[in-house]
C-alpha cells in the first residue's frame, strides 16, 4: 500500500527470538489487500458493469429493429452512437439508470440523441474516478491486476448484455412494447437496484492542486499516452458497439448475433486478466500492449479480407484480445508512471478525455454495412498505436537511464521538475 508503515512491536517466538518486523508488516499488508479485494472490487465491478451495460445496449437493440421503429437512418443512428460518455460529470448512477429506462419509450431520432447525450454526461466521470481510487489503495506492481476488473466488466457486460438481450427480445409485443424497448427498461431497472453502491466506492476529496495539474499538462508522457489511448479506444467503441451488427452481416439472424457475442467477450476478458497478471508480476507494460495488439491486427485482417464467415468469426475472437487489453494496460502504464496523487489524478482525467473522443470517430466510420471503412480504420489505428508504444517505451527507458546517470554524477542535473515521478529513486515501468 502507499500508506506509511506503522511501527509494529516484535512478538517473541517460541524460541525466544523476535519475529522480523518486515514479515509482520507484510502479513498485515496481505490481509488488508485481501479485504480490499473482497469488499471494494465487487462494488466497482457491479457499478461499472451497470454503467457499461447501459452504454452498450444500443448495439443489441440496433439489430433488433430499433432504427426502423423510430425512423432512424444509418447516418442518424451513427450520430447517436458518437454521443458516448465523456469526462463531464461524476457518476450519477440513478440519473443514467432513469435515462436508460426512458430510452425504452422514445419514438424519434431526436429522443435517442438526447438520451445518449444525457447518458454520456452522467457516466463520464465514473471510470476515471474508480480507476483513480484503485491507484490510491494499490501499489504500482498491484495495479495492473486490479485495474482490469473495470475493463473485464466491460467485456462481461458485452457477454451478459448479449445473453440478457437474447432473453428480453423474446418479450416482443408484451404489454404492447417491442422487444428492444424491454431491453432498455429492464436493464435500467437493474442499474437502479445497484446504483447506490457507487457512493461507497468513490473518494470524497475536493482538493484541486493547480500546480500539479500544470506539471501534468507539461508532461510528455501524458500526451503520448493519450494518443495511444485514442487509437486503442477506436477499437473499444467500434468493436463493442457494432459487434452484433458485424456478426449479423456474416449471415446470422439478430437473435443468433446476441448469443454469438458472448464467447467473444468472455475470451477478451480472460486474456486481459492473464496479460494483466503477468504484466504486474514482471512490472512491464508496453510490450504486453503491443503483444495484444498483434492479435487485433490479425483479427481485423481476417474480417476485412474475402474469407469465409467462419474465419471472419474467428477473427472477432482475435480482435477481442486487443480491444480490452490495449486500453486497460495503457491506462495502467500511465498510472504507475505518474506521481504524486494529484498529478496522477489530473493525468488520468486528461488521458481519458482524449481517449473518449475516439467514440466520436468510431460512430462515424462505422456507418454502413459491412463496415469496411470502420474495420480498416480500426486496424490502421492499431498500427499507429504500435508505433506510439515503441516510441513511449524508448522514451521512458531513456528517462530511467538519465536518472541513473544523474544519480551517479555522470551528467549534470538539468531537470525542470524534481518531485514526484521525476525523483531520482522513482523508476518508470517499461
């Protein structure tokens, strides 16, 4: 943990020797970490699952006939998709839940646009807030294993959302409502039931450290990380929103597309957890992002090329590896390489703001079936991300080398900032 270790009085053992203080502290640290995982992690997972479920259910209702029912063209529906959550307000869970419920009663394109805009404004601050809290209670080498809980919930929401949509669409015409309307109504009610949990998970600290924000804005790591996040989020928004439609274009019905997305999302979440665990164990970040992106590049190539539907469907599994691992590990990469707390908080907010603008682009490039433009744009974004990851890795390695040279007196100390992550004993994770 980041908190200071409190003095512990050694306890005599049976042999009359004192138990080493470091062993005692380590034991209590593991016990506290276990409590955090048992209490805090389920809360943030439920809250973010609810958030992402309400955000991405538009992909399920699209193939169920919503655009036709409200008279929306492909272009108008894509405009609704681009109004995705941004960093505007803190998580107002009850409001986004009510908005989701009311989405089941909209009758026009204008109503859909308004609902998506309100949903985005309410959910915008949730992810940065939850992620920042994780950095407050976990050590640097522990964050990649716990940060993914949020992204895994995004994958689970895709799997759970597809399964739930499959069931709810069978309620078509019950009460005089189309099946897609019941998807919104039931999922909104679910969010309300667990929405209040968020108030137990977010820190309540209104402090605004202007100097730390100023330093963050001048940090090259922030902007290069934001550029990587933008490229990775192109995949995240495009893939998670249009996957059911992509599968439908392979010749499957809208109902079949709902449950065929489930194994894709599950594989994406499982691979992310695995890569995050190994990344934490080795304290290496960038190479694992690049490794996951290789699968995504191959997957998109299989989807784009004139191959059989079976091969294209296999390609979606490969894409899922990059869709969640890339954004999650890149965020952790920035988290562990920025200090102290307020500088880190500012960096997370700015990076996520840059990344979330990818939702605007994704909604416009994925306009018409078979989404060739969207898929080509996504694989191009992955290629650019690979170059940026390599550049970031080389830059951070150079920073570590410079600190070593300053500490040993080999070069003159010309650092403009000498606090936080620029202290000589702070080693960046590569």
